[in-house]
C-alpha cells in the first residue's frame, strides 16, 4: 500500500498560511487585471460598432 511521506516545511504553519494567502492575492490580482482588460476591450468594440452604425445611417 502506498504511504505518503510526511514532510515538514521550513516555514512552519503560519509561514505556509502566509504563502497560501500570497498566492491567493496574486491570483486575484491577475484575475482583476484580466477582467478589466476584457471590459476595456468590450467597451472599445461597442464604441467602434456604434460609430460604424452612425456612419451608415448618416452616409
């Protein structure tokens, strides 16, 4: 039967918690930047489409 080897971190319990919290923070910041990029792209795309429709109506 497979038995997992117990490993002890040099950081200790609170160090491991801090590393997990840092990883969650970095991941959430990356998600926020990606979300903002998508929102900016959608707004730009909508503005271009509106400009084309207005140009077609006037031209």
